[in-house]
C-alpha cells in the first residue's frame, strides 16, 4: 500500500489555520540550549500506519538510538495532521519534539507561523549544504520565504505506467516522450465498445486517479508566482499550454461526459480493481507506489514504466517529473531542540539510514547520495522514479503562506474548463490568478 492517500488541500489548510496566531515563534540561531550529549528522551510523531511501514519507522529509530545511545525516542504513529498541529500549538511533555507529515502543501503555513523552527542554522552548524544534499525539487518544497522549517524524509516521483501488451497490439514500440506522441498513442490504444470503451488509452480527466492539475503542470515547469509573490497563472504560457493539452486529450478520447461515464464505473484508486491493474486503461499517470500495488494484483500483462511526456518544445527535458514527499521538522515548543536536530539530521541526511528506510517503505530516497547508493533494492523499473527524483529539471509546487489553497483554486478552474462550464481559457486563468492573490493577501 502507498504511504499516503491524496488529501484535498483545503482540508489541510483547515487543520493548520490556527497555527499563525497560536503557535510559539521558533527560536533563531540553533534552537534551544539543551545539551544533545546528555541523557534525554524525544517524542517523534509520524503518520505511517500500515504494519510494514510502522515496522520500518521503528527500525529507522533503532538505528538512530544505536548511534546516539544517550537519546531515547518515544515513537507515536498514525498521527493525523490535525493531531500534530494541535500538539504543536499546545506543547508540553507529551507533544512531539520532532514531527513528520505527508503534507508538503502545509510547509508555508508551518514556516510562516513559527510552529516549526528554522533548520538553516542547524544545517550551517553541522556543515551540511541542503542544496548539495537534497534533490532540487525536494530542497524547494521544504522551505518558504527563506525559512527552512522542514527537511525531506523520502519522496514521491510521478511517472507514466503503460501496458506493454496493449502497446504491442497497437503497434507502439516505445513509450511516448512528448505530448503529441502521447496523444497519438492514447488514441491508438483506445478501443470503443458501443457508447463506452473496451479499453481506454488514458483517462485525462482531472478526477482520473492522480491526473490533477499540478501533476500535469509539473511537466510544463510553470512558475506559479513572480518575485513579488503574485500569481502567474494568468500570464505564464506554460500554464495555458498544460490546460490546452489536457483539454485536447479529453476531446480526442471521447469528450468529458463519455469519459466521466466510463470513469464512474471503474475501480477506485487504492483498491485491486484500479483500471490500470485490470487493463481497462492502458496508460496511467501515477507515483512510484503504483508499481508494487499493480504487481500484487498479478495482471495478465507486462507493466512498463517511463517518465511522463514533456511539451514538444521541451523535448530535451524528457526525464523530468513532478516531485513531492514526506517532511519532518522540529517543534518550536520543544525544550530539546539540539537533541531533536540530531534525530532530524540522522533520518534525513545519513545515507544508509535513508536507503534502508527507502527499501522498507518503497518510496524514493530523499538525498542525492542515497539515490546513487548500491545498497538500494528495487525492481529495475523503479529506477525510473530514482532518475526522475535526481533530475534537476523535475518540479514541485512552491510553498504558500496559506498552504495549498492556490492549488485547490487552480484545480477548481480545471474542473470547470474540462467540463465546458468555463469557455474562455485566458479570462478563466486571469480570474483564477486574481482569486489566488486575494486569498494570499487575506492570509497575511
């Protein structure tokens, strides 16, 4: 099972909304004045819940305690963002000293509110350069406005899964590298059956299991915001290009209503009847976890994995992808911040620790060294995601003071545009940008 389910950004914002007014301000310099060499106990809260994942976290912490025998760690798992945020506000002996979350969208709120301390002084004191330690996209999504209040703890990379058997039957010899090639292949792979499909080449709709606006946009490398923090959604040609590509796919593959009718009868994203597993959809945009899930269902076709296509005028950047992942940070309310840093440093920068955790959780390693480690164990197809994570052209969505609200706003426009409710792309994107700017201004 994947370590996280996709969570709507607006729900995440609600869970962190109070942090700006009630969280303690993070200390500057290098945290508290506790002695990290003294005997102490830390509280580490995380969100993993599956037995294998919980076991992996315990093994990770055991490795830390072995190298730091004076620091003991009380591990608390299956903690939601709501519970973590409440504890960060309240503080106290039972609150987390170190937390981890699957929610990169909340980084801007965590950093701007002071709920988590700025890790920059800790990295500097340890002589660690984050830009040379973490992949570019992961280095970006763990900070906001110069405040690095989180660090990456494994990641997710998005690529293209394809049905090799269906490809052979359609006379397609290799996965598409550009969106024009992708469109042609998706049409070849689509087999109509009455008013529905026997096989659909690709489900392009924004509700189609990870085909969100930000995942499409990741392949076009949008800016999202200018240097003044204003939304560029209405003026960035990369954005209009991404919306145009998706809309054309919808139209070429049968139209919004026909596709939605087909989608409504297909399996859900996390169950064994996912339409890619069953062969009902021949290509799928998804994260690295999909490979293991698909193989567990023992499909009657060979699974291929490749990077997602890129715009035709960016063919030289083929191999990039959208990156996100788990974050970890130190609570501003913690009285043991130096000891907490030792834990954060170990789980995020120790190569063997990151590699072992990646092997157990089956997520992408979050350091450049770990991505190249010979100790990584994986299906050869998994290397596609390692390469995407290491690719300097890979992208993410930037942190915002109100978290992922701007992503929800973009996605909502996407729903209206693909369905035909919104007719004018240019004016629709301009209105979307205006709404994003208004929401951010109100959040300050």
